């Protein structure tokens, strides 16, 4: 596979000397990948906060959604989110081994070394690919059925999209958790042990909130 050189200043970032990309470009792309990932994570927390209002009442969610739509905040926000998701996907895809031969080598390597970072990277690829598909479906369904209302969301959950949203919650949370874990370790923000504890606790809380929201939509649709 050739000799790989570590890029100075970016822990974990490496570049094949045969690659035309300069070390400076590698650093910038790593930074852009990190920033876009963090911004998408922040958006997901905000999105979850909006949906959590249904736990209070369907009317509360409708009032907040109508307020955002009255000032076109939802409509304006869709384009940047789609762009950011596409930008993040393109940056991340440069690392993905698309050929079956390279994928086989990756899995053989992961099984042999049994290193958590290798498996988190593989999980990131798998969950990222799933998010692109499921998020596209979700965005299209919501945007083509405005305005946002709790009753509409409940109808989707009680109907054909329940088995889309159940894995979607877990996939998105696992992708964010593993991504932030890699970011915190790569850029030296936290120690590996502390980052692991913090993200496990946060992930458990976010998963509980996500499925609580889903359950409330289901109960609302059933009623």
C-alpha cells in the first residue's frame, strides 16, 4: 500500500506520498470535515429540541413550527443543511474504499488488530452511507408536505415511515457519537477515556429523548 506519512499538526491524518494532494490541502480538508461534522451535530441537537416540544403537547410543537415558518426560518434553513450534508459527505467519501478488494483488506485488518479506532472508522462509513439515504427521504417527505405539524409527523410515524425512523434515530446518534469521539481524540480536546465516558452518557440521553419523541408521535397518531 506504500509508505504513508503523518501530516504535521493533524494527529491521525496521513497522506500517501504518491498522492498529488499537498499536506496543507490535507490539513484544510481535515479541518473542513471536522467543522462541517460539528455543525451538523449542532443542527441535529436543535432539530431534536424542536421535536421534543411534542412531548409537552402537540399544540406546543405546532405553535413553534408555525412561528419558524411565519418568518421562513424553516424554508431558509433547508438549503444550508442540504449543502452542509453534501459537503460533509464529499469530504468523508475521499477516505472510503470503494473497491471490494480494498474493503476486504480493511475488514481483515480490523479483525486482526482489534483496535477500536479502526472499527469506529468502519462504523462511521456504514452509518454515514445510511444517513445519506434516510436523511434524503426524510427531508423530501417533510419539505413536500409543509407546513410542519405534529399531526402530520404522527401520521408518518404510525404509517409507512415507522420502520424508517426507528433505525434512523440509532444510526444518526451512533454516527454523531463516533464522529465526535474521533474529533475529540484527533484534535487533543479530551483524553480517550474521558471522551468515551462523556459520549456514552450523552448518547444514552439523546437516544432516550429520540425514542421518547418517536413514542409520543406514535401515541398521537394512534389517538
